C-alpha cells in the first residue's frame, strides 16, 4: 500500500484575462480514492487538475494537499518559495495527454532522471528503481528504447513509470488515453487500474466513461468552468439529475453508438 | 583560350590564403556561439533591460551590412585607443555579427520545443537549472545543428569581405593573382573551387552530426 494524500479544493477561481476558466470550485479528494473529472472540452477539467500541482496558478481560493496549501504561503497571500513548491511537487505524480517523454533519453533514463536530479539517488540505484518501475508497467524489455521507438501506449506507460518511480502520494492524469489509438487505450487503463487497486489517490481527467464507471470512487462533472455535480459514478453516469450532464452523456452515447 | 595550367597553378597560392578564410570563419563562429549564447540568454531572461539590449544587438547587427561593420570596426578601434592587428578586428567583427544570427537560431530552437517537455520536468519537482541543462538545452542544440552549419557556410563565404581590411584570404589572393597572371577567369574559377570544397566538407560534417545526434 502506498502512503496516499488527500486533496481539498476550496472556492478556487482562475481567470485568463477577462475569461473565467474556473468558477468557485469546491472538491474533496479523499486519500486512496479515484476521482474522475468529466465534462465537455473547454469546461476547465484540465485547468483544475493542473491547479492541484500548481502548474496552473489559481487566482483565488485554496488547494490543499494533506492540509498543506500549495502555491501560496497563505490563502490570497504571496507565492510560496520555489524550493518549497518543488518539494511539494516531488510527491505529486503527473501524466500528460501527450506523454511528454524526453526524446533524447531512453525509457530507463526517462524514469531515472528525476530520481537522480530531484531525489538525489546515486546513478546505480536510480537505474535499478527505473527498471523496477518499468517492469511494473510491463515494459521491462523496452528499457533501452528511445521514446520514438515505442508505441503511444508504451510511451504513456513509461510516463506512468516515470511518475510512480518518484513514489508519489497522489497521481494526476490529464486525459492519459486521449492521444492513443483505440487499440492501445486498454493497456494504459489497466496500469491505472492496478495503481488504483494499490490505494493510490488518483485524480483523472478522462473521456473514458467505462473507466470512470468501473474504477472511480467519485465522478465530478464540469461545464463552463463550473463544477456541476460530484457523486458516485452510478449516480452521475446512470441517473444524472442535471440536464447538462444528461445532455453531455447523450452526445457521448450518440458518438459511440454504431 | 582557357589555360588549364594557370587554373591548376592558382591552387597553390590560393590554398595558402585559405588559412585566413578558415581562421576568420572558424574563430568567427566560435566567438559567435559564445556571444550568441549570452545574447540568447539575455533575450530570454526576465530582466527587461537585458531583453531590450538583446533586441537592439540583434536588430543592429542584422540590419547593417557586414562590410560596413568591418569598416566601422577597423576605423573605430584605433579611435578608442585599441590597436589590434587587422586580423583580430576582422575575427571580432565576424564573430559579433554571427552572434546576432546564432542567438536567433537558438531562440528559435528553444521556442520550438513543446511546452510539455519542461512541464514534465517541473511536475516532478526538477529545479530550473536541471530543466535547462538536462531537458531543454540538449534538445535545442540538436535542433539547431542544421541552422548552425548553414550559418558557418554563410560565414565562410562572408569571410571574403574581410579583404577590405587588408587580409589576404582567398578572394583577395585571387584578385592579386589574377592581376599578375592576366588570367582572371582561371584564377577566379580556382577560387570558386576552393570555397566549394570547404563548404562541401562543412555540409558533410553537418550531415554526419545530424545523423549521430538523431534519436
């Protein structure tokens, strides 16, 4: 079992100039649970996710990881020192839609890099842990490959290995399967399911309703920068009360029907 | 009548003069890489004064012909009390001029990297120094290689301009040789061959480097 963090989001607002991307968002992510963020594109799901590790700077409100405010010294106050922010990010893993593997490094080097440069591990130990992490995502035989020599699904699994090798207490997934060919989605979702089964706290922005239905402990629906509803997956996906969710799911089912 | 003999005889003195062509362009690019890196860093810094300085540096050096820059430098240095040989003034001018183009090449290469590359590093808590030295620069340098080789080839050709400050490089040597042999066609053809030879070698080197650094 991993040490799992909780996330508390309170009254978070985010503006891009006059455009309000996040409107008074409240969300609790309990430790060891999987929370899926769903909703139409442009609804603010990714922005909210990126506020959790402060890759996106929220303008007001609070985001707390295990009660520790991230990004600011006090709510509405000065930014926290860069060193302190880096320290908090060490225990928050993130997986991106475009994988963002470093193309000039092998799979093993991609995973070991953070262990060496951020955790300060000796090279040999970092290499061993990288192998271990790659085995865990089923890529023990691809260690020496550069990203260009891996399929999309394999690249995304390396990216997950890169994150979990840092031994995070919270994992953020930003549409991890959206850039993948349909036949490669399953292998990535399986790795994520395993991780969820080990008790990792996960926040997942996704369009995979099957994953949300079967793996999530709670599903949050967002639209136009607002968090419309948070509830058990079945309540959101099967008996939605809000017409906005009904509309979204209708479009989703129509697109996937053939 | 075309004199094959004069054509071949020209190579001796011209090859000898080519050492200045290589010296000016070689040292020029080396100096250009160093200053170009500093200017690029200034342009990307958070400091407005540094940004402004880099912008002025680049627009002045790209906007004024190298020939005029050479003449300016040649006559300016003694005025401000610096007496250096013409060859030093030439190398410095060529290097400074190249730095403007090289800083733009690097700025372009850095800008061409997807934002996700550094974000992935920042997300695991990497500090800015490592983000630059481990993630951004190794990729940007590789991306910039073709443009840098191109710049070096341009410099080899531009080095013919330093003849105006009295340096006996290939072009100036061929003018002198043409005047003594009364065979301009043969001599200049030989000069063209020498430039071509140097630049074909550089292009080959460029392809080799690109191939070696390809991922």
